[in-house]
């Protein structure tokens, strides 16, 4: 096999188990989905392989944990026909088109709601809330004080204050935001060790609002007020506290599988430039992360994966052509993972990360 187009990072326990047992679906107890908007298109084909092949015979309960687009993706796993749901999500997401050059938050929120309605259909929300195998956990945040406002003049300086406090200590986020996790089942199977967290049980009425809130970026989209069954308030993007997740949470015993856009993790939205705070290898002890290789990404149109700026930088025709090209190219990532898994050679390609490893600086990851 030529050099695979995917990078496989594993913590010490995960690497040991995979070397001894191979990678088996039953080893996985948790599926993680990061924030990232259009970035997910580079792994949409990997989701298809996971849904249609890797987890096809899944009968034991598995926790899914997501924020923003990770919630959108994971929602599809919990539907009766997950493959069709994922295809509807991909189609709706790629084909969102705005008439104005700079759409207002209400317009973007309405478009996202329309995408969700198209994915869920008449019965999808019930399927997600009542699924006892795929136990969804959608992360949102509830703004405190001025962060609950929709007025730009109030919200923008409050966001800046929150970001500055976060630069001093991540723990300060609890003074500005409540992490609220909407979960399937009687109680959450995920327990966060940091930041104030509230749990809300999913039901048919709040699945769509919870997922929509999980991706509602402040100033870009409107917040979602008072989801059914949740404490009153204005709910927004869970990526604020859990952009890629810092993996600092308790979950069911077993491996965590993390299909990701990057071979590194940024804990929260405000941590993007705070590289010293990015997740180190020690947090990945029981995690296997799968991401497109830097070399693969360099070969994509524009030499990058999609992002929200594409709506501004590119014409609608250019963006659609580009995003479709990325989805088509990403089949190689999915096929390479599938081949490594099926042939049992996945252990030969795992990069084991140590406790002190800074993931984005690993030589074998950084090289194209």
C-alpha cells in the first residue's frame, strides 16, 4: 500500500490494544465529533465508512459526543437510516446559498434550521432522542449576563472580555458561560471534570433546537432561546468551551474514536492562538484519532480544507466546485482507513503519542 492519506494517532493504551487485538468495533465506547463548520467535508466520506461498514453491526450502546458540526454529524448516526441522513446533511450543507454578500445572523440561522429539518424529517428527532444504542450528547453553552444578548453592541464586547479572561485561565469561562449537554437516556454518560456543566435530557421537542444551538456561532448566527426542558436562556455554539475537546471528561470504559479534520486538538474556541494550551498526548491514552494527512490536504484545491471564509473569498460557483472536489477527494482518506482496518495493518501505521508530546509538532505528523 502506498503511503496512506490518513494520519492515525493513538495514546499508549489505545495503541497497545490495537497492536494486540487489531482494531475492533466493539472496543469503541465513544465517538467524538469536533466543531469546525465546513471542515467536516474532508471527512464526510470517512463518516460513511464508519456508518456503513465499521459500525454496521453495532448492537452495544455507544456514546457520541459532539459540538457544533460534530453534533450535526453525530445526530445522523442516531437515526434509523444513518447513511441517508448523512447524505442529506452533506447535500444541504454544501448547497446553502445566500443572496446577500453578507447575510445577517437570522438568515444563516434559518438556513441551518432548514438543513436540520431536511435531515430529521418528520420522525428523526424522536429517533435520536430514543435511540438506546447511539446515545447522543450535544454540547451547547448558555450565555450569562450580556452574553445572552442578541444586540451586537452588547454581545461583541462581552465576547472580547470572555476571550481575554480565557487567555489568563480556561477556568474563567464558567464566569461567562454554562456548558449545557443535551443527552439521550435518563442520565448523561459523560462527566466533564472542568467548567460548570448542566445536563438536559433529549426529547422529541428539543433535539433540533439543541443541535442548532450547538452550532450557533455568536455574531454569525442567532442564539436559540429556551430549548424545551432546558433552563431558560440563550444557547449558543458548544465549541466556545469544547472546540475540539480537551478530552478531560469521564466516559464509558473502552476506546474513544475521533474522526477529525486535523492531527491536533484545540480545547476551546478562544484557544485557537494559544498553542501552549492545545491538547498533549497524555490526554489521548485511550483515544484513536483519524485525520487526513498534511500531504493529502496540501494536494486539495487551494491547498486547504474548506472553512467559513470560503463564503466570502469565493463566488458561489467557485465554492460549490471546490467543496464537491474536496468531498470527492476525501474518498481516498476513507478508503485508506478501510483498507488498513480490513487488512489488519492499521497497527503498522499508528503513531503512538506520549504524555508530553505536543501533537501538532510531531515530526511524522507535520511532514507532508
